[in-house]
C-alpha cells in the first residue's frame, strides 16, 4: 500500500499521442507501457477533476496504473489499482 501525504508531490507524464509510445518486439512487455486507453482516461480525469473529486475509484485492469494515478492527482478520496 502506498500512501502519499500532502507533503509529497507526484507527477504524471503522458504521451500526447498513442504513436508516441515506444514499442519494439524485443523491448519491455506490453504491460510495462502506458496504454492509449489509460492515457486518454488519465487526461480526461485531469481535465475534469470534478468527476472524481472526493470519490473512491478502482482502476480495473490498470497495467502501469496511469488512470489510477491521475485519479489520485485529480482528488479522488481513495484509489485502488487492480490488475492480474
């Protein structure tokens, strides 16, 4: 469990376009990259924090957790990242 106090600061760097995500067959596995759907969701949540501010959020199939991290940055009360 990771708990950040208000004194900690977390940043999220997102690609502007899914084609900017580097991938090579001999590179890292796909679960280690920010997927376009997670990136789009993250950007939407950061642009509209009122959608989740103060709410409990579960990022199902989170991969690297891009959308869940954005939810936390946007003011979600609690964020659960779930992937198998």
